[in-house]
C-alpha cells in the first residue's frame, strides 16, 4: 500500500522534460505491451514499479551515452538491456530501406508492410516505414481536406525517402528554405555517412538549426507541429526529428495599455509566450528562475508557463499550482483570463483571487516576493498567485517612487476604494435616515436642490449609477477615439441634462462622479469591477437600513473576505490571520527598511508561523 | 439546505427588525429652524415656527444651479395651542410635511413665560422629544418671542442657520452673553448647586438711538452695560443677544447686563477675552483701552462659620494695552503697575456690585455652590443645608490680579505736540 501511494505521489510530481527524453522509448514500449488500447486511466495503478525501473535505466543509459560517442552503440546496449520488455527492434534501420521501396508504391498501409510497423503505428509510435508514417500523418491532419498542413516529400541526399510536415504560416519559411531542405538534399553533406543512425548524423552534421529533438510518439509530435515546429520523417527511422522553426506573426512589444505608470519601465507583455518569458528573464537574471511549460485545454492545448524563483517560492505552492493546472478539464482555454477562473479557489467570491498584470516589472516583483507567475500563451496578461487584498491595491509605481510619494499615492488609493464602494450607500443612508447628521446649511441646499426632483432618493441614485455604468461600458466598447469622447461628452451632457430636466439633483452628480473617480483609482481591473458591484450592494443596504445597514453590509463583506483564500493564503493575510507583518502593505517605509518577501507567502527564506514548514 | 435557510432567516430578521420604517426622504420633512414660545391669547401658549420655504432651486439649469444655497427664504407659522405637542399636530394640518426638529437652532421663550414660571411646564415635553437636541440654544426674548423669531433674518448672507451659529459664537469673542443650551437651563432648574441663567435676546427697535441732542462729554459708559434691546444703534440686524436672564428655579427673577455677564464669565472661568475702557489714572478725562483675557481659572474658596458661608474669589487676568490716549509713558516696568492697579480696582468694584445684585436676587449664578458642596460629607447634608436659599447670606470677598503682558506695537508713548498758542 505505501508503495502504491508513493508511486501515485511520484506520478503527480512533475519532472523536467529533459530527463524524460532518454527514457520515453522504453516507457512507452512497456506501456504498449501491457495495454494496447492506450488506456490512460489505468496508468498509475499498473505501472508503479516500472517507473522506478525506467528511471534507473535512463540513468544508466545517460551515463553510457556520455562515454560512447556513437549513438547506435548506445541504442544497441539499451536494446540489449531492455531485453524482454521491448520487441527487440534492430538498432540500425537503414538496411530496411530496400524493402521500403517495394511498399512505397502501394499508397496505403496494407499488405507488404512489416507487422512491426503496424504495431508501432497502432500504438501511436513512429513507424520505420515512411509510407506508413505519411499515411498516418495525412489521416491525422485530414490532408488534403485540411489545406494548412504542408507535407513536403523529398529525398535525403538523393537516396533516402523523407518528408517534412509543418503548418503553413506557423513556421519561418527561411528556416526550411535555407537551412533544412538544401542541406538535406545536398549529397555532399552525406559524403562521410556510413551505416549508422542517420538521424544522429543529420543532427550532428547536416542541419544547422539551433534546436532539434528526436521524438517517437505521435502524441508528442503532433502538438509540436501545431505549435509551429517542423517534423522531419526519414525512411527507416522510428523517430521523427523536430526542427525548431517557429515563426508566426506577432505583435511587437508596446507600452502596457491598462497599467500606466508615470515613472517606471514602459514595456508590456505581448501575446507571445516566448517574448513574455524573455521579458521576465531580462529583469530577473538569476539561475534560480525556473520556467516550466505545461499545456492547458483539452482540445486547444495552449501552452502556459509557470515562472518562479526556486529558492524563494514555497515548494508546496508550486506543487499546488501545477496540480491545479494539470487537472483542468476544460476543452478550450483561451487566455489567462479563463485560466484564472479555472484555477481560483472560490469561483463564487466577488473578489479576484489571482492578480493579473500586463507589466513585466510587476510580474518580476511578484516572482521575487515568492509568488508563482503563470504566463499564458495568447494573452498579454500574466497571472500571479497567491494574492492578498493588499497586492491588488498596490501598483508598481508605489515602489518606484520615493517612499513618501509612494505612501501618499497608496493612501490615496485606499481612500479611493472606500469612496468607490461606500459613498453612494452612505449618501442613501444619510438622506433617508440620518438627516440630523448633515450640517444645516448643507441640508437646506440639498432640500432646495432636491425640491424639483420627483423621485425618491433610491431611484435617483440608481438612475444615475446605471447611467454611469452604461457610459463606462459604452466608452470601452465604442471603437477608438469615439470611445473617449463618448465617455466625457456622455457624462457631461447626461448629467447636465438630467439636472436641468429635474430628474436628479446636482449634488448626486457629484456623488456619482466622485464614486466613479474613486473607482478609477483602483489599479486592479478585477478588483475595480468587484467594487463596482459592491457599491450597489451598499446602496441597497443604505437605502433599506441606513447606517445600520451599511455596517451590517460591511460586517458581512468582511466576514466573507476573511474566509477567502487564494492558493492557501488568506485574502487579508498579514492582518487576519496576523503574521509577522511586512511593512509594505498600506504605509511604505524607506526602501532599505523593507524586506522584499512577505511572510504570509510562507516563502522558503522566511517563516510566517502560520504553517509548519516541511523538514522542520 | 440548512445553511441556506439559516442565512435567509438571518437576512429576513435583519430587515424585519429595524430600519426601513424610519426611512424618510429629506424632502418629506419641514426642518424647523427656530421655535418661539409666547403666552397665548386663544390658548395657553403661542408657538411660532420658522422653517425654510420649500422652493425649488438649482434645477432650472443654466444660472439656476449657480448658488443652490443662495436666496433661501423662510416662512413662519404661529399657532395657539395648549402645549408644544398639540401645536405640532395643529401645524401639520396646514403644513404638508412632517415637522422635524433635528436642525432647530434656537428655542426662544418670551420673558412673560419666564417670569410666570411656566418654563418648566413648557420645556417638559420638549426635552423628552427625541428629535430635539439637548444642545439646542435657548434664548429668553425681551418682549414677544414670535416677533423675535419673525425678525431674526440672516444678516450679511442668506443662511439663517449660519447667522444663528455665528451669532452665538460671538459670546466667546466678547463675553457679553454666553453660549447656553436647552440642557443648561433644564438641568440647572433642578440643581441644588446653582441657579440657571439664559441668554437674553431682544428685537432692537432703535429706540435708544437719539438722533439729536447735546453731544456727549468726556465721560463714557462701561462697555456692554446694557440689557438686550437697549443698545443705542441704528439699522444693522434687527435682533440682538446681550446679557443674561437670571432664574430662580424656572422663574426668571432678574437680568444681568452685558457688562455683568462678562464679570460672571470671569468668575466662572469662562471668559475668553474682552475690551475694557478705563479712565487714565493720571488724567481721568482720558481713556486707556485694554484687551483683557483670563490668565488662569479663578480661585474660589468657601468656608463656613456656623451656618454662614464665606466665599473668597480671586480672579487672574492679563491683558494688552490697546491705547493710551494721554500719551503718558506707561510702558515702563515702573509705570505699568499704575494701570494694572487701576484696572484691578475697577474690576473689583464692578464684580462686587454684580455679586451683590445676585445676592439680592438670591440666585447663585456664580457656581459657588460647586465649591461649597465639597465641605459636606454627604449629599443629604448638602441638600438639607439648602445652598440656594443661603446664598444671600454669604459673605463674599473678592480679589483681582491683573498683569499687562504686551503693549501693542508701541513701547513708548509720547505726548501729542501742539503749536505755540495752545501751551
């Protein structure tokens, strides 16, 4: 029983892909022999012993490979070692190409093809017979119906049949035209070639591409092709060569659109994963910065990268994030916005539980604090977890300015949150229940202004708030320059006209305006949205129960917020539960007094006292 | 399910238990700013309300919204009724809005009522009314409260509440009256330590302002030595607050002038500052102007010889010289005490007169009772002693200490020089 448990845990532990490359073959061999159907669900129960064995073998093989120059020798020794598990395939496959000529004319994989080819292709492995492969690829990609897929057949050094598969438009044409095809076709390049592993020879001597890899399984080749990698199949090889040729149209790096700062870098993330990662690497030049790439989405399989600092981020946290990403069972994940919803702790909570940012510098600061940053392909927003309420209110400008200024703008922001969420509600309460609290001169002018308004205050407030929401939403959706104009003109005209028509009182325009401005102060878009909604909740509570209602509402909200967690970190973390407090929450201290990492994140270097650390 | 149900129940309870029913739109209420109370003709009391007129403003667009507070106008309503609450109900037969007293500024009671001892009777329902603040200012109007309420109009502005608040605030600037609330009167009425006072108010009709007559000589009046309504002035605001009404229980028995109110404030330690004019000690036909402040709280000592109370009151004052008309060089350390002693004599004389006046009324408005009570072991003994009745027998010694701190912007006075023939 402990064995099984250990194996299950082991299975869920992510291992870097480099280590796996050598052992993939033997793993799949043993798998295919056991369950020919490729039933994935059974994997973890039947294979726990094999894993250990495979690891051992992989290690052996790697050391051997280091000692021996020739790849074929390594292959033979591996085959010998595998013995019973593998089907005893010869290491040198060139010799079969004569027989292959015979079968090539037939078009389909029928009679005349080696049974072993069929067995391999059935198990989703690359077959040595190129005709089988070509047919398999065509069927997989529905060629010729699917016209994006290009299958380029040619001969390597005028002798060996081969073909390239790639997706048109996803790859860089010059790579194929200048560095792959001419060199493979040139017989001069194969002058020294003797009876050895042709793929190894090509990798070492022919193709001048910076990144190539050999893969056997179609399950790994096909996603790579879809990512823009070119696959090279050569007759007689039971592996395909993946040639890094990605080159698709992408947006250049621009200034962030949603998070503007006055002082600070003006670079923003783009939709390209590689670009985004490089932007992060550019800021954190540390060998401890780990990038792990995981596919997300059952059907669209986009890549997302986990970026964290190995010696800072809590290993438990990294594990948890990976567990959640792996367990996403959703067909179509489009961007980090969708990923966020699939990852968050409580989908019914109003507040965002991850923080998304468009700024590499901000993402880098999250990483440095011990958070895990998830970069998602196709989205210029990266998300960082875990998050606390105070993170959502910080802006990168806080720390880039001197601490006095930073503190000032941060306090302004906190004030903005209070105003944006409470002012209309308080106004409701004040006017409906607590008119004694209004200074008399003000009350008299309110009276005078409201005299012509035929509606009760609630209707008045809701009317204006709804109008404001419409303007705001309209301003975003309306294309281009008209958007801004609509926002300003709409607000001005609507407000003025509403007052003139006697629909609302002028003082309400001020209330709505100050609430709107307060909302714009909030640096996080998700939080701003939450506050926009909460505002209506407080209007309701204020209208029904006055200040009592506001305080009841605040209590409910605080209780709910207290119970919220983001990846195990309480949402109001440094305050409740109370941990050793980072000074960088509301008030900023001079930079030299302020540690980078927060205790509540339970980073490797610090202890919060909240949880037991492993190994202590 | 259970959880949802309990949450639902909680919400329903929260909403059922409170709130909601009290919600009242600001525009559904008539905010009473002034309440005036007279003796009625057709009924026991005549109650006057003053409230802002419900005119729409600021909604006309264009220039309408410029100054929403500007151009407020006010309306008054006078009703004869057997009691305050009855008046409220009757008022609502003609006013379409609920009367709301949360913003009441002044409660004005006519001298008639005060002298007849009806204040207690009338205030009883008012102090129980939850919407009338205990800190509402209370005034005693010299003649008709209704007239006072009607004529109290904003002066130099349009806002009556600002007018009221700022007018009362002048008490601190001059000390000629005091900032007294409903609480002060109502609480003191039942006190065994002292007797209540209230601010005197009146409509000044300008009767004391004599247009033509012999010109004034070198003599002069003591500043503020008037009762409300008697100040010789013309135009300005129609109303004035000056001096204090002295009560015995809830019956008004006497008045203090503005000047006496100041001395009372000094003796109680409430005096902020005030200007005094005294004759120059060396040339009595000319004046010396002083601005006087309280240096520290007065010392009050009370002791008893048998049943007879003795009180020793020492005032500590300080001040600046505002003017020396004679040009005598008083600014030297040797000469300053001359003015100081003269002023001390002046204050002591006036203070003694005021104390004597209150003793004749037998009203301890000086709060000596607060010190006297410390000589008694129990409240019962104190109540049995009955300080309020014994006050007239008290022997009161007074002493004044005055120091000049600054001499204004001059440190040397020089005589005015005349041409040859005048010498």
